[in-house]
């Protein structure tokens, strides 16, 4: 819901929700917009992305697994008032619900070729799942316009029957300028992350050591912030000049930091021409290493915030960023 608030008279009026066609858009246009923003919408601290499809054929838009190995199947085509919203994602369940670990692993390696799904899952969640534990349960996620009450009614019905299907609701509104549309959508989450909206010029970036020691060493040696493969690489292009980036070694802590130069560099992943432009990076100026590292427990104590450190990159509020900088300098840890 979006409210227009009159700050003088102190009352609010609900903004009227619209359909995509009012703005000359269709569901495919919206899907393209969503895929370009997927790094902001998909919770990589909770789910491991197995695959994403940008072609309109009979395969899910996204598939992912959670810490329990449950398979999440996403239908993001956002049809408005169309029964195929729900029917299509259930069809995917029929097609992929019996997939074995070997198939899930193959999808994952197309997204991140450096190691197996099982190895990354263990490093990320601290759980060693046996292969047969993967995909024992499926969760269906259907994107729909808030006005599409028929799809939302159907989801309620199937949930009451024991099917784990969840709505991902978006709403569109008229903007203030010509050719402007406002899109209201929250990131999909398994559970709420109260810190996801914090971003005031300070960021913690995971050095990807759980996937590749080479990636970690490259960031430290060459004083840069980097992320790899679609959609996580797009997080780097959201950095602005002079943003402070703390490099976080998973399981160890903050090991270095610097200020982004604001110049995005695209390169093949680990120099391999099979993966062109799959590394996005920015040079970190005034780069300093931190020894010994600032641990996760120390970060939480300094900031008073119980951050999750499994995301590729997340923002800090300004007070927390400054407190971390002060702690590092006061303790001569560089």
C-alpha cells in the first residue's frame, strides 16, 4: 500500500493501484525490469540460486534451495488476472519436483562453476546435507499484481489444502513525472531481515572465499571490490564514488577496507573467456588491510546490530559505518 500524506493537515489517502497497461507495459516488460534488479530482490543470505531463465519457455524463472535443501520454484511473469499464474508454477512442480541432487548440482554449476552445490551449501549454512535430502519438499512462489484477487484467492485455497505456495505481490502507481511509474515490491524473504534497507555509504562485501580462494586473494592483493555472475555482480555497479567497502572474509571477519573509486570494471571471471563480463569490480582507494580481523561478534557489539553475514553485500547505516572505522583506527588494526 502506498499512501499520499498531507504533512500540514496530517492525513493520509491511499494511492490508487494501477495495471501495467496504463503505462504501456506488459508482463514481459515487468519481468525484464525485475531481472535487472534481481540482486536487490532475491535473498542470497537465505537461498542458494540454482538457475534463472530469461527465455520464455517451459522452465521456471528462478529455482533455489534453502538451508534445508527445500526447492523453491518461482514464477515471475506477473500475468495480471490470468489463471496461468498459479497453474504454471504447479506444472513446474510436476516437471522438477522429482529432480535429484545431480540435476540440481548441474543447474548450480551453470550459475557458479567453481564448486559443487553441496560444498557451497555446507560452507554457507554450516550444514552438511546428504544428497538425498535435497528437494524433498517444494515451495511455489507466484508473483502477481495486488489487484489480481483471483490468483490471491487461489493461493489461499491451495495453502489451506496443505500446498506450500506463496504470493509475491507487486503494485504499480502513477509517478509524479511524465513517463514515470512507481513499483512497490518487497524482496522475497523466507523470514524478515530488519537490516536490509540500511545503506548510507558503508557496505560489507563478502570476499567469496566459500566459492573460490582465488577470488578472495584477488580482492585483497589488487585492492578491489568484486562480485561474480548474474545477478550478484550487479551489486558492484550500485556502489558510488567514495562509498566505504569493508571486505569480509567469511568465518574470519573484516580483513581490509577502502573507498570505491566509482569506476565499474567488467572482466571475464578469473580471466576465462568462457565467462565474459562475469566479474564486476571497482578499485578501492586508500586501501588498508585489517590485522587482526574485526570478527562478526565484534561487528555486532560495535554496531549493536545482529547482522547476517551470508549475503554477497549489504549496507550499514552511517553511525554503524563510522563506529567500525573508529574501532579499526583506535585499535591500530591496519
